[in-house]
């Protein structure tokens, strides 16, 4: 009987995508199933800077069996309860996209409906009062959930900020302890089998060849195998997401460690702020059609919390994805598969999702085309759904202060997003479609935060009388405020549990 099992997995490239892949295969498959080899060169830099994540990252850590405090110490990380958006809906306006829900759904009706009913009467001006994450963030509070019955403290979704370089190093140690072999060096060629076009081996700079049954391309934007050798092609979304460059620089930390990422809109893009234990990661994402590198760098450097700790670094990019993520016996992960700007911190989730979906379709040496087609369709859908959510931030705005914002505000948008916006403008309803990443709370938070005004509220909210609606919302608001008061300072929680 012919043995068609995958015996040798070759990962091309390190960084976050490469070592996440290596750690996952080591954990799920184990060393007895297949030998995993990762090739990377110390001479080739990685794109990663300070990384921000979403709560699904905790699921990945649990899958690996990682101790969270050890992970936080090793990566000098901090915790994240959501994202603060400054100057997006209009200049001078700020809103918060929280992890976790607003309030409590009642009688099968979304809390958003009850809030909008009072809000449109002028009685509930600020939805943040019904979000524990938003309320706690205002005072720089954080804690992990505890067993507190019906208290909001029993359910506190959160994510992480961490140093991407340290994270790759942490996962490298994890993977090597479980049998993954790292090969240092540069790849100069990719050899394909003549009979079927499968990847046979990669050729190293010293002339040696590394053979494999399965190749995972984590070579970043270059797409060393998936694009250069297998010519996957690229779906370009620059017409919807025109930002194409980023300037990144770390700066000195400050004493108050904010438990959230901050995104501040500028004239032709936006600036990220990611607080870590030892520094703050900063970057300016912008459109080169409307702003020069020098101007973008000047804006970034003039909006730092402290002294820069390195020279600003320019990262050009193109938003979109490979036409095919998986071709024959090669699958692309991370930037090799596609890129969506980091506005909602989805980069690591896309790696996580790619690995999870790939393992459910894990091949033998034949790499069945039906499995490949399904994987490519699902991954393309993941990217498209996130793309639409990111476009929403740019399109649903009142900003008219620059040509960039005029373009974003007036551009045509995908019909799926247009429908979501029409539904929200009708009765303030927001829905999660099928298995898309962002849930109804996220869609509501951004559409409401970007100053979209519904014409009414869900009429089913009138299942409660006005007096009962007021009473219940007041009770929930009080519970949220009391819970936030109970939480310790984010800085103190880190120092007590996971300081580097």
C-alpha cells in the first residue's frame, strides 16, 4: 500500500506567520507525524513592529497550551479592551470600539434597540456607559474575568499588544522544543516537479536543496513560492483602500499604560499607537497619492508620547490578497497570502484562521483539488468580509477637509457593505452575517461611532414600556460603572502578574 501521508513540511520564512505556523504544526501534528523545517535568514528583516490583536488570539494561545503570564512577560505585552478612534467621524470627535457587548439583550431583542430608543429621545447620549471595556478604558483599568455570577466582571473579553519580534522569538523556542528544525540561509531558487508542477524543493544560497511534501510560504510580500514560482496572481483593493505606505517608529513609554489601541485619523490616513511595557509602537498609515513620505514622517514624529527610540522605517504595501492562497502543495500564510491594513488588528487573526482552516482540510501528498478550491473560497471570503468592515471606517465619515477624505467619503463601495449601511440607517440594526469575523456589536460600534444616524429604532424594542426601559438601562449602567470601579489599574495588574 502506498504511503501518501505528508512526511516533510517546509516553512519558508520566519516572523509571526512562520513561527505561528511552525508552533501550530508542532502542537497539532506532533514530531511523529511529520518533520517540520523552517527556513529563515537573519539578513532578511521582518515587517512586524508592535502588534495589536483581537480576543481570538487567546484561543490560539490556549490551543498551544501557552501560559498567558509567561507569554506576556516574554513579549513585554500589555492588554487590550478595544480600539479608540480619534478624528474619524469628524475632526474633534472620538469613539470607542469595545471588545464584548453593550448592555444585555432583553426579551430576545438586541440591547442596541433599547439604547437607540432612549438615545433618539435625548436620554442616552453615550453608548460607552453600557460597555465595561469602554468605561474601564477611560480610567486605564484592566483585569481578567472572575467568577462573579451575573456581574459584568464574569465576562471580560480582551486581547493583547506585544512586540512582534519578541513574539516570533517566543514561538521559535516553543516550536524548537517540539521538534521543529530551523535552517538559516537565503533561498535563491524554487524547483518544481516537471510532471505535475508541484514544489519539489527550494535551493539555498550555498547550493543545497531542501525537499518537502508540503510547503508553507511565509515569505511576506515577496510571495517567494506562491507568487514568484506558482504565479498565484493578486486581487488589488487599492481602489477601495487607497493607503499604500506606513512609517513606523517606537518611542519611549509613559507611566499610564492604556489598555487599548488608539487610531487617530490624519489628512491622508491615520496613526496607530500600541502601548507595550517597554515602549510605545507608533505608525502612520497613509496614501502616497495625497502625501509624501517626508510629510507623513513629520506628522508621525510630532504626535509621539515620548522620545523616538529608532529611525522611522518606511513600509510600502498593497491591500488585497493572492487570487489563490493554496496551489498544489504550497499554501501561503500571513503577508504572503494578502494584506489588509492594521486598522482593526486583523493580521494575526488571518494567520490564525488560515492555519485553522488549513488543518481542517489537511492534505495527503496528492493535495486534492476539491479541498484546495474550498480552502481558497473560504479564505477569500474572510478577506472580503474584513475588507468591507475596514472600508466602513473611511466611507462613513463627515470629514471633508482634504482630497483624501473627499475620495473616501464619495467612493463606490461593495454592495454587501452598502446593504449593511442601508439597514442600519433604517432602524439602527446591525447583523453578523454567517461566520464573518466581526459581530453585530462591532458593526454597531463603528457605524454609530462614525456618526451614522438611523432614521428610527427597532420597533420591537417597544415590547418594554418606556419606564421599564429606563429602569433596566439605568440598572445595567450602574452595574457597569461599579464593575469598572472595582478593576485595578492596567499598569498595576501587569506589574503584579506578568511584568517583563
